[in-house]
C-alpha cells in the first residue's frame, strides 16, 4: 500500500519536472524510498516517512538535478550524502552517471553498501570527511552535489575542490538560497567558481532551489581547510 502511494505521487510529479521514467525505474526509486523508511526505524536517516512526502521531498526533489545538467557518462560525487539523497535517486533515474557517495558516518555508509546491490544500484561508498577524502580525489569529478549539509559559503569549500575545471557544483537549497548566495560571493570567486544558474522548483508548496556553479579555474591548493577552520571563518 505504501509503495503504491509513493509511486502514484512520483508519477504525478514527474511531468512538472519535464521528466519521464519507465515503470521499472519508478519501482526501483520507490523501493529505495521504502528501504530508507524501513531502516529509519533503527537508524536516524530521515524525518520524512509518509509515502507521499518521501516521493515529493526525497525522490522528486533529488531527480530535479537531471533537468539542469546532462549527467549521463559523468562522474558525480554526493558530498555528505546521508541516507543517499540526492545521489541514489539520480543514479537510479540516470544509470549512466558514475556515482560516488561520501559521508563521515560509517553506519549510514555500511547500510548503503548493503542495500544498493539489492536494488541493482552501482555506487562507490566512501566513509570519510569531505575535507580529508579530497586529497586523493581532487578535481576528479564532473559534478559535485550536496543537500542540507551546510550554508553555501561553507559547503562550497567542501565541494569545489572535487570538481574539475568545466564541471559544476549543484547545491540544493531551500528558501534561504538567495541570502546564502549573497553571503557566498567571496567563496565563489576564491574557489574558482562562477554562478551559472539559480533554478527554483516548487516542491509541495515550498521553495526548493538548485544553485549551479560552474568551475572556471582550479581551486587554490590551500582549500579546503580543516573543517573547524572553515566553520570558524567561512570564506
């Protein structure tokens, strides 16, 4: 019953994004949504557990990224992926994306490593802090994305170093997007980024925004700093 409700809401929301997905893909998306809700009973993964809300605020919200950038064949890292949003739904809806999921919480990553193969979803799961994992992965990705991790001026220092020149950071934000963007002007400039687009998606009556920042120059090697330093004095 829950799966039916989730799928119905998902199918109703796809035209609003201008996306069409086949039945099998929708089923896999809903299976992942259900798995998150089930695992949430024993592990803190999400405050959103109603099937319609999962479909809107997790699944549709995540795959909105596919309307902004052609991700097929691209290498993407989801920084601070939590329960796997937005990275896992993006991978399910666009199997051609090469996905790395990064989070510092080992329990979450262990769960993702066990559940994703059951759903036929391929992803590299890395348990590490963003500012530490970048040492081996600097400017190796076409896309870095993140949702609900930190304010933009902090988030960009954690994500931009992963992106190669010509790639993009896709930052998922809520109602304070413009305010955060104004606050992050210095960070954008210093990290080698340029604002390309601010796209709003109405999700369940609330403003949901994706900020697209293009990488136009290499990020200077002193970034990212240690997290305590980033938080104490954001760029």
